[in-house]
C-alpha cells in the first residue's frame, strides 16, 4: 500500500474517531503535497518518493518550531507537545536514521580516516559523512558529534 493510500486510510479513521491531532498532521501533509502539485513547472508523478520528501521536510520544520516553543516555557508547552506528536506520527513513513551510538561510531571512524584533529576541520568531517551517508544520518546530530569530538567539549 502506498503512503498516499495509507494516509487516506488514516484520515478516514481519524475522522471517524474524531482524533484532531491526527487529522491536523495528515491534512498538513496533504496541503504540502497539493502546493507542490499545483506549483508552476511540476510535471512529476505523486509517488512515495515525493511523499517521503514532503514528510521529511515538514518534520524538519516542525522539529525546529518545537525547539522554539520549548524555549517559551509554559506558554509553548502545548504547541511543542503537538509538534512532537506530529514528528513522531510521521516518522513511520520516513527511512530510519542511525541512532546516536551508530552515528558516533561513524564520526569516530571518519575522523580517524581523514586524520583530522583540528576543530577548524569539522566541516570537512561533516561533509565527508553527509556525502557518503546523508540518507542514513541526521545531519544536525552528525555536526554536533563531530564538533564535540574535535573540541572535546560537551
């Protein structure tokens, strides 16, 4: 079953169950897809690859927004929780990324292979990892771990 079909089934179920958080996130993804479909020059097929791209982009935006709401303290708590739910809910349709432990092992291996010890070379290490493993890792986590390893700071 395609992602589009799965989301349609989820939309129907959420409607019947009156599950507003699920309805909101599914509708948001459908809106993003419609915006792409109606954009000038769009001539591709709406397939799982497009849905994964849109879901990944949306999840990334919501993760950044969530961090901002969390900084707001009590005022942003409810919105941060909603965004956390949305990111978690959509993660089932995204390729799984390496966890922190596996990412750290990759960082350590790459640092050793490149022979880098200067914190000024962090971009080189991160770039090398992203070039070879970009779809498998979280870029923000890679950057954080590389900088931590090269500076020795937490």
